[in-house]
C-alpha cells in the first residue's frame, strides 16, 4: 500500500493521461511501447519530491528554459526510423534521425518515461532505458515500457566517430492550473545538439536525415558486458565489447 506521502491522483495527472489518446503517435511507433505526452510517476514518488523538480537551485539557475512551443507532444524536428544498414550495430531496430537541419546547441527533445525513486524495489534491474533525473531528490526516469521518440537515440559507438548530441539538464514549461499563466517550469533531461566547440568543428550541427547519436558512457557498456556474461548472451556480449573497443 502506498505511504501517506505518496503522490495522490490530481486533475492535472488525469488530464495528462487523457492526452495520450488525443494525439497521433509518431510515425513508426512500436506497438509494444506506450507513447506518453509527459512524464508519469511511481506511487512512491512523494509530493515533496515532485515539488523539488520545480525548484531552482544555485546549480540549476543557468539551465536552459525550454518554452512549451518547443516541448511538443510529438516532435516535428525528428523521426523514428527502422535501421536497414547491415553494418549498423542496431540493424533491424529503430534509431532517431533529424527531420530538418539542427543547429549547434539546439534543444531537440525531452526524455520522457516513468519517474521512480532510486530504491531497489522501485527500479527495473533489466531496463536499458533508465536515466538519472535528479540525484539529490533520488529520482530517475525509465523509458523501457513507455516514453517518447527520445528513447530511440542510439549510442554513437560503432556508428560514428563521435556523438553529435548529448543529454543536458533543463527546465521545461509544463501546464499548471495553480499558476496565473497556466504554466510552471519543471526539471527535465533533454537531448541537445552538441555545441560548435571552440574551434568550430561542429558548427554544421546535425544535417537533415542524419542519425542523432549520443554517448551512453563507458559505464553503460561495461554494465551490459557484465549482464551479457551472466546471461551467457553472446550477441549482447559482442555488441558491448564492440562498443567498448570503439
């Protein structure tokens, strides 16, 4: 049974759930994954933790604020495409591609999924889509079974020499019936085009039709290698080792 501090259902939460059925799905969306218009929350996430996502701290004061017109339910700047290249490590799976030219530092999309606490009993140990949302609040967001287009961003290893996008903390403008203007700023993790760099080597950004690739980090692939060894999954082990060697 949820504790007294657990999140209670509100009109806003119900409205967000209803929106799932009001919007067309992105093209090529998989049938086994639930598309969601915003984050959903575990019953173990408290009201205090929810409120903490809207507080500005010294560290977060400089984060980009993404207005509601850029944080659309379905993102027109990208497309989900099934990869046909036999040499691609994710051949036969989906990837995230630019539907238009994306300039350096541009916000692409917010990472959506199910927000949960970092307690072991509230986490899915088998998920490959779990991302830290706020370490101080002890919250993460998991897109294993529900999310948006962002979950299809592949790791660059084995695909490109380097990533062309990255995860960044930011604030997103979200609906709020308690505010006079109807909105509040809430913490999110977004995918952004990498900056041009001091030498301007990345000044072209991401071209239309180019795959958007990020870095999952060495730790992710080391974890995958360990899991593959435990499961005796040779294909998973091969992919993890290729990524670590790249």
